[in-house]
C-alpha cells in the first residue's frame, strides 16, 4: 500500500527530488553524448545510459517521464535520429526488465 505523507511540504520535497534526479539524468546523458560527438569518439550508448542511470538515484519507473525532458526536436541540441532511437530503445528495455 502506498502512503502519502500528511505534511504537504514532504510531498513537494519528494516531487522536487524526483524532478531534480530526472533532470540530472537527462543533463548528464546529454553532456556525455555531446562531449563524445565533439571529439569524434565512438561510445556504447547502452553503457553510457546504464552508467548515468546507476550513478544517480534514478528509478526505472521515472524513465518514461525523464525521456520527455530530452529535447530531441531542437535542431540546436544536435541529436541524431540514431541517438534518439538508441535512447528510446534503452528506456523501453530498462522499463520492461
């Protein structure tokens, strides 16, 4: 059974923590991908995502919501179609396991 704390500030704090963790995950992944691409280095997207996921207190059930924070449609962000597909595939695989 899920219990919601009676004190409202606890609820806000928990929501802010979740948002902060999701933003840290997206920012970390975005920065790492950008750094590898700028240097022309190859990388394993699954390892990169897995490392970022385990380095912070990210929960698998937050991943679908976190994916919405990636700005794949912004041309200035520089996401390739391949990178977007790899991230979406990893999230789906991680959520199902």
